[in-house]
C-alpha cells in the first residue's frame, strides 16, 4: 500500500465515518444514478468510419449521494474502457476510478463544501465550473467553497481550488490555482419586506483570479491574472433586462498568441412577455476573453475558467443541430439575436380549434473590427491589436433566420413546419481553413399522430440544400411509441451531392440508415441503436464536440434511484 | 486500502436507511432572478410534479405542451401543482420566460442554470419527471417522454389524492 493510497483511503473513511456519526440524529438517505454508453464498431470504409483498435468501447458513470440533515457527501465513479470514439471533447480520458467526491455541510445561512464542486458567477463570463457529461466537458473545481447569506436577499460566495483537466484512473488536475469571490443583492428582498413592489433590481459583482508559475525562458508572463465582472438584472412582471460587463487583465496564452492585451466582454439581453406572446432580444461582444487556468492548455475545451455562450438558437432537429451549429469565438466576436413567440388562441381565426404557435428567430455573429499593431516594435506588437469594442468587423461568422409554425389540426394529428436559412463560416467555426462559407436552406416537416391514448407515431422529413461542404442532405425519421414503456425508431440520412464542383472532389451519394429500440421503466431507460452514424457536431448548452463517422451497435442505459 | 474502504463502506451501508427521497436542498432561480431553495417547494399538502426540461429539448416541450392543455382540469380535480425546472444554461436561460409565456403555460417555472438541482436529484437527462406526495416524498419518477405518458402520470396523481 503506497502512502498516497493510504491518505486517499483515510480521507474516504473519514468522510464515511463522520457521516455515520451524524446518523444518530436522523436516518440518512442514499441515492444516485448510473449511466453507460457502449459501442461496438464495424468496419465501413464507404463513410470513413473510425475503427478503434479495441472494437468495443464503453463510457460509464455512477453517482452516489448521501444526505443526512445538514450533511451531504457524494462521489462519482467513472470508467472509460476505452472511451467512445471522439469522446471527450478535450484532453483524452482513460481508465476507471473516482473522478469526483465532496462533502458539504449546511447550517442556517452558511454552506461549506470541501472537495469537488460546480459553481457559476452571474452568467459565467468570468467563472463557471460545470459538467456536460455527454460531451465530456467537466472543469470541476477541487478545493473549498463557502456560501453565506447574512440577510435575506444578500448572497456571498467564495472559493479556492484547482480545476479538473482530464481523467486517468482518477481526476487529473490542471496546474493553475483559481480563486474568486462574488456578491449579489436582490433589492426587493432586502428592502421591501412587505412585497409592495412587483419590480425587482438585482445587482452583483464578482472577482476571479488564477495563479500559474511563469517558467517561460523568453517572456515575462503574469503569474496572477485577474478578471472582474459587474451585473444588473431589472425585472417587472413583463420585462426582464439583464446586463453583465467583464474585464480581464493581460493574460498572454497560447491561444491568443501570447499578447498582453486586456480582455473584455459585454452581455445584454431584454425580454418582454405576456401570456401568449414573448419577445427576446440579446447582444454580446467578447474581446480576448478566453480564460483558461493553464496558459498552455492542451485544447480550447480544457480548464476553462469562464463560459462564453453563443448567441444563437440551439436547434433540436437533426440536420440543423448537428451539421452547422455555431460556437462562440472567444478571442473576438460581436453578435446579436432576436426571437419572437406567439400563440393564436383557440377559437380565433388563425388559432382554429386547438390554437396555433409560431416562433421566429434571427441571430448573427461577426468578427470584431480590429487593427493589427506593428510587428516590428515589440512593445506594441505584444498588445496584438487595437479594437473599438462592440464594433463588428466585415467578416461574418454566422447568420441564422428561422421560422417555425406548430399546429394541432385534430384531436389526433399535430404538425410543425420549420424553415431555416443558415450562413456559416466553416473555415473559422469548424477550423477548416480555405473552405468556402456554407449557405444552406433547410425545410423540415414534423407530424405526430396518436393512434390510441397510448400508441403514437411521429415522423420528420428534413431537407438541406447547399452547394458547399458535403452538399445536400435529406432525412426521414419515423418513431413509434407505446407509452409508457417502448419505442421503436428508424431514420435514414441521405447525402446526395447535387453539384458538379463537389462531385469533382470525389464526394458520392451515401445513405446513413440507423434503427433504434428503447425501453423505459420509471427512472430506468435502455436503448439500442444499430447502423451508420454520420460525422457531426454534438452540442449541449453552449459547447459542441465533433463526433466521427461510425458504423456499429450502441447500447445506452440510464438509471436514477 | 481495499480492506479499509470495504470496512468503511459496509459500516456505512449498515446504518443507512433507504428512506423515501425528498426534494434536496439546492438553490434554483425564479424567472425574476431571485434565489430559492428547492427544499421549500410546497403545495399545501397536495401532490407536486417536478419536471426537468430545456428549451432545446423537443420531447420536453411536447410533454409540457400536452399537459398544458389538461392542466386546468388536473388542478381542479386533484389540486396538483406542476413545477417546471429548466436546465437551460447562460446560452438560453434568457429565452425561458418569453418561451413559457409564448406557449401560454401556467406552470411554476424555475431556472437551474448550472445543474445544481439536477445533480442533487441524480437526473441523467431531460425530460425527467418526479411526483411528490403531500409529504414531499418522491413516490414516482419517469425518464423520457412518449405521448400518453401524461395519462400514466395523472393516474399516479389521482391515486395519491384518492388515498388521502
């Protein structure tokens, strides 16, 4: 037994025994979840499918949480034997072991966490540690966190620790130390104890700093890099206006070309809504805001301290969701979005017997308008470029205009029709230098029919036309559901090139058929897929991961208990 | 090391009672930005449905839209309350209120932008629905949504009210 193992074992024993010590007061509870995704890979050269040396790959996770009154402790077992192809998004994972463990104690208005935790300040522009398990993004903190509410409406938080980089039989941490404090006050809760006003103003501010030793032989790099942000949120029953401004001091790193320029970010959104009508408008601008706790982090997915959300609608249909989704360009972008939701009520002319819903969304993202500073004079070139903040440059990264109409036409039939017009700078967003920007029109019809109270069918017909990238796509999907336990689905995605320019590149028409069967019972879900999986981009929240083309059998199990 | 862990673990399991799960203590946000502890969710001793969803999740929206058409009747018959917890993060959380209003939903809606409540309830993916009895204990849960699942859920709600 190595000394290190003994310390680890001792820590676990300590946690568990201190937990059992509290049981005398009240019965403890234990609950958790389990999930696994396993895939067997077939050879399929037509689609360029990946065939790993180990033909069977499996990811698995199990969480256990023990709670007893004010005490809580938990851990997560993880296993990648080996990980699925293309997983995770950043630095590779391997092996099995405990990747996350913590103990938390809460008494009155104080909460203390030791070990791993996830946390976010404001909307995350200077700090967000979070996980998206299905993407393999996990920048959990390991350290100490305190939360305190001295009076109602005032929330204070502070933390210090290191971030998770990857996993190799245990969590692998990055070299930097991250610490931060945040305060937020909700004025109505604090001042208006009689709740006479329907309006509220919430003001907050945070400060985060990272420390990493400077070992660079040629540059003098800042070892401590600070960032701060201020935010305000004004709400009325109909309006919600949120603004957050962030600033980061000079943070030379491998992704900004080791420039000493400061970074800044602004995020604004405003919504107005009443029953049956909703309007949302947002804009943001990021300039040199990539913030990682290792200035030479292996990939852009690793050790992110902050989170810069893309301001574009996250689509749910297969083609728009996985072919051309937008990803934030943290080193510089200006973007805007507007969205409208409306429901024509039952009994109105356009609403008919069941009502009609419409959604219109527009988003656009541009490069920042920058002027490169001279390369000869070292003192200025080390600042990289000059920019008028918030002013968009000529280069357009992304644009998406989409309209969806959804209508129930009878007690057993419902339809939705969607049109999207997408403009996508594939060179920048997917890192394919020299590729022409993609301009795509997408049309989608979805139908849902209930045969009986329990049995139904849902189908989708999708078409994407473009002269760039891989050309046209047509998708058909049918999904039969037998509530509450079973579903069976079949989908084919057909890539037909339809342009001489692309045929000259050697692209051929290809089918990607896949079939699925699923069984759900309470908190348990089992699903089996067999067929071809198209190379694509799989996104959750604001982050996307590239999934390679594959052919094979996939088994997914999730369980909550 | 293995011996120690096993010893501690068996000692641990022997004293744990597998009591009914309740709403854990985790902070969520109201649509007007206030922080609320999920432990305080209540419905005056009547059942509560806690549904995890997101604006980017198609089956979630189908489920909540389907229930919305029946929600008036459900409330009149059983007094049940549906709490919709959106796991939309900073990317889309600003869209939640206009979306909910635009759909004309009548639910109590909270935001869980960093997944704190989702994690505390061990939710793997959305949609995921919990049914709490009048004492706040989880008596039924369901992952996924298929048309018709809402009828199964409502039968469970009726059972709870009938038993009282």
